[in-house]
C-alpha cells in the first residue's frame, strides 16, 4: 500500500474518520444540491464599486433603462455581466 505524507489537518480528518465521527448521508443527491446552491450563492455575492461617468452617459443609460423597464443599475450590471462572459463585444 502506498503511504502518503499528511499535513496536520489531514491527519485530524483521518483520526476523526477512524474514530467514527463521520457518518454516511442517506440522501447524497440532496446534500450535493445544497452544496451546489451554497457555492452558487458564494459566487453570486455582490460588491459595490465606484465608477466615474459623465452626466450625459448616466442620463442616457437611465433613459434606456426606463424604456426597458429596468432600474439603471440593473442595466449596467447586466451589460458588465454580458461583456465579462463574452456575450457582448465592444468597439472603441
């Protein structure tokens, strides 16, 4: 059998397993779903940023957002998300 060098945390986990501190879950799919949701929620956290825009640009975006029935900050966030994912190309 191959032997591995374990760090302190891994050694503690191994001791806990051998001591029977961990139990198999009967509903693995449900537990996996919960873990995926927690991971997605972590990725979906928002962060405030400051950005300087001209008054004209802000007013234009607000006008476009009203026409679309969206808050202007939601529109800006959607544009950034689309650009970051490669769905939107910008020519400067």
